[in-house]
């Protein structure tokens, strides 16, 4: 049996509609308002969301940018590590910066300057990080951390087990897979628990099922793991 490599690309383009809501309804409402704000309607504060890896932070930033572009508002998604020391200054622009804890020194200056000009330019800053603003120190300049802390702050609340199970079955159904209870339970206990990770494992199982003309069962899953499939 050949080794299967997990494809960790998103299962579908990120939108606000296909984000699994869980306990994040208020956050989604605020992001939708951010996306469509125009001249004279831009929120008086910026927004910072935080959560563990796999919580969906990047999905939400990309989805908000996509919604803004659909509504005709200039918007841009940026990974913190890719910022070269300057940020766009266009009016009414939504700037989404992911993983602010990884900002290089010159990019920290650029983001601080963006805060300073945001009101005059009618810009909105949508930022994300792994922890609440007070936990970003000492990685960030204190003046930048303080500015972030003055934003509207949301924690991306983790999914409960019932919701994760529902996601797993939904992803399986989309692939035409029928999961038994023992397979689902094993995956929820031992595999990655974020939606992209679950999708990647199901893709590997789907491929193996078709190649070997076998149903997706716990024995098949164990065989794949013995052959190098890391879940």
C-alpha cells in the first residue's frame, strides 16, 4: 500500500456562511458589519480575535475579506510574516493581518502607523493572534500591544465534541463516505480536531477506500496508519 499524504488545503473557500458557528454568533455578526462598512459607517474601533491553532482564525479573516470584496469594499488579507514594512493606505480599506504575534520589527512599526491613520483614511483593521492582547507581550512593542488591546476583542471559542462530531459526519457525507461509530469515535479521539485536519484525513480514507475497494472501517484506518498515515 503506498503512503498517503494528507492534503491540508481548505475543504472549501472560506466564507462567513460556512464557518461552523458554535458559540461564536456575536463574533460573526461583528465581522459581517466590518466587511460592509463604508465611508461614514466604519466602526469606531478595530477588531482583534484570538484563539488556539485550528480555531478558525485565518478562516474568519479570509472570509471577512472575501465578503468585503463581494460588497465592493477594498480589502486585503496579509500574513504577518509577509509584511515588508509598509501597509496599504487606500481609503475605506479593510486590512486583515493574521498572526500579529509573528510581526517582524519593521512590520510592527507599519501596523502601529496604520492604527494612527486609520480614522483619517476610514480604514478598518481586523487582526488575529493566538492569545488575548495582554499575552502578546514581550513579542510586540508595548505601544502596538496597547493599540491592539483597545480594539473590539473576541475569543474564537472552541467547538464542543457534539459539534465536532456533526462536522465530521458532514464532511464524510460530502465525500460519499459512510462512517461507522467506531471510526468516527477513533478519529475524534486520536486525529486532528480542526475542520481542515478532519477533511484531510477523510480525503486520505476516501482515496484508500476507492483504491482497495473496501469500506472505510477501523481495520482499514489502522492499516493506513501502519503504512505511515499520520492523523
